[in-house]
């Protein structure tokens, strides 16, 4: 495998790492960058290329686990009683995450084949990017107008709020809508500040993304051959590094800039791709 091919893997890992947890749709960006430019299916084949996208997604998931490791240890009761949050009734629990991920998890399993068959195209991604951007703007405007911030930490999130955010996350089953865009917007509409909504989004993303990735790898394990291993490894490492950097930067930024700048970027991207592609 030549250097230029490995550079393509690094670029795709970069796109995945930078976009997976920002509210701009990593799926949309991957489809746009890969289908319009790099075309990994041409030199890997269709199924190995799809497997590669799962592998680099695992790199992004690992970055979230590293950043939120203390929170995950606490939820899984791996921390000592003295260092854990004292009040068992006043902290984010594993049950909040389960309640939040169930709706999209169930619908994703039921409609996985239909989504893969009909919704993974440039046209559908552009629709998802635009409609998702409008939803983000609405969330920011309502939040600003009514100054409705009541939840300033993930430890204040109720099971009801977790369920509603989970239901809103179902919108992200449409490629391009963005999982983080939908859930952060949903959290903001429910009275969370933007950082709290982002924290909950990232924590909740790990089990559902990890589960989906493991299932996909199990179905496509035969395509993980020694010939494509360097490409897979380069993409995985690239996605992990860039996700680590982008998540830390995003979490520091989100309460200051909120969602509208990301929404504007999405709309501009739709216009540019529409002009170039159509």
C-alpha cells in the first residue's frame, strides 16, 4: 500500500475525528469527502470501505472514553465510594444513558436496512444538513429568548429529560441531520446549557456508537484483511487524535458560541455542495 493511499486514510480519519461530535454531521461529511473526492470504494472495494468507516468511528469513540473516563468509571461504579459523588440520587447514572439511547437504538435496528438502502446519498445528506441546521437555529433562538437555562450539569438531568433527548436523537437516523446537533438542540430546548447538553450527548453516544460499530464489524470481519490493515490502522489513529483535540476544543467553545455558527456553516456547505454537485 503506497504513501498516497495511507494519506487518504489519514484525511478520512481527520474528517471523522473533527466532525463526529461537532453538530455538523460526520456521516454527511464522510459521504461528501469520500464520495466526491477520495472515493475509497474504488481502491478498497465497497464492503472494505464501509468497514473502514466503522473502524475510524471506533477511534472517535475511544477519544470520548479517554476524555470522560472519570465519569464512565463513576457510572459503572469502578471508583471508590469516597471519590464517587456522595448523593446517589444526585448524579448522572447509567440508567439515564440507557433511557436516552433506547429510542434511537430500537429504531436503528428496525430500519437499518432501509436507511442504508435509501438515505445514504448526497441528496439526502444535503436535506439532513439543512433541516438539522434550521432545528439548531430554532433551539438557540428559543433558548435565548426565554432564558430558560435550568440544568447546568449532567448530574441535574432527569430520566424524563434523558428520554426526550433520546427521542429527539432519532432525527439523526437521517444521514446529515447529526446526532450531536439533534441531541444538543434537544437538551437546550429542555433547559440545559449548551455545555451540559454537549456533555450528555458525548457520554450517551459511546454505548450506541460502540454497539453499532461492534455489530457492523462482526458482520464484515472477513474484509479486515492484512492487505487493508495499514489503511485501517492509519485511519483509526488519525480519527482518535483529531477527535481528542476537537472534543476538548468544542467543549470549551460551545457555551460561548452556541449552535447558530455551526448551523450557518451547515447551510453554507449545503449551498456549496449543491452548486458543485448539481
